[in-house]
């Protein structure tokens, strides 16, 4: 089972692990309601390095980015669910709407994002990762699944 750590504790842990020669991939997102697209994304991200870190947006960030009523699941619970996945080594919760500052602090070897970005250069944090010598890769299947769609389907079933 993966471990949930604060960003500061995770930074120290990763420095030690990278000092042992381990490579680190970081995938980030909201992960509000876990679905098969998330699992495929994380499985592919884990294949990019020895260790997989999942960084999740704090609750206030999810609400700002996704709207009122979100997240459905609180950040500590989302972190616990993700840490229970076999492919996940570490989970952290970050403040702010972008993982850019966290990437600069943790310096993972690989930043993994979904295929919906089209190319690594279109990922907003690409310059941050490039600046410290990391690489950005697109992983997972086409974005055919979404938490927003799951919520809409559940509401329609409830109302029907």
C-alpha cells in the first residue's frame, strides 16, 4: 500500500530514494470519483519510473476548478483510496490550482499527464519540468471517461 505524505515529507523521501538510484514519476489530478480512466492513467504512469507519486488537488482547488458541490470525496479520502492502488507508491495533497510549484520542489524524473493534452509541450507545467531536466509524457487511454459524466449519469438515474 502506498503512503500519504505531506509535500515537505515527500520531498525528503524522494531525495533519499532518488539518491539510491530510483526514478520517480508524478501524475496529478482531482481524482474526485475514481473510474477506469484514472486506473489506466495511473497504471501507464507507473510504468514510466520505479516509483509513482500521485499529487491530488486540495478540496478548495477542486471547487474552484470544477464548481460548487465538488469535490464529492474529500482530499484525505481521495488520498487514501489512491494509496490503496497497487501501482501507487506515494500520494500527496497540494494547494493551489496547478502542480507547478510542487513539481519544482519534488523534481520527479517524469511528469505524466493525460492524452487529452495532445503533445507534452501543451501541458501547462512542461516548462517547469523541462527547466530542472525532467521529461513530460502523455499516458493513459483517450479521455473517454470523466467524473463529471459519472455525476451527471447518477443524477439522471436518481431523477428518472
